[in-house]
C-alpha cells in the first residue's frame, strides 16, 4: 500500500500531466464536432478548420494561465519572499 506521501506525489504528477492531454484532445474533439457540422450543413471544411483552431487556441490559453498561476504560487512560497519574522520562526 503506497504511503500518503507517495499518493500525494502521484496526485501532483497526474495534475501536472493533464495539460498534455488537453493540448492533444481539445483540437481533435473540436475538429470532430466541426466535421459533423460541415457534413450536416454541406460546408466542408469550414467548421472543421475553425473549430480545430479554436480548440488549439483555447487549450493553449488554459494551459498558459494554469502555468502562470502555479508559478505565482511557487514564487510566493519561495524562501526569498518570506518576511524576516517568518524566517526567524516567529
């Protein structure tokens, strides 16, 4: 049975790797929806291209914002950002 520390590290790893799945699957899913719309309205390949581009853009922006938020948390917890009273253990 894994320890609590191992479970927490596994959870962190899974949270970190979800960005790669978003970058790969969002454009594919959006392109499939676009393909269905194109076949329905006989506009091939308009919706496929537009929705695939929206999927790429949306997933990239989301991953970028999540990355920036995580880096801000890490920077706030960095030793050089602690006040003197925290560093002294008060």
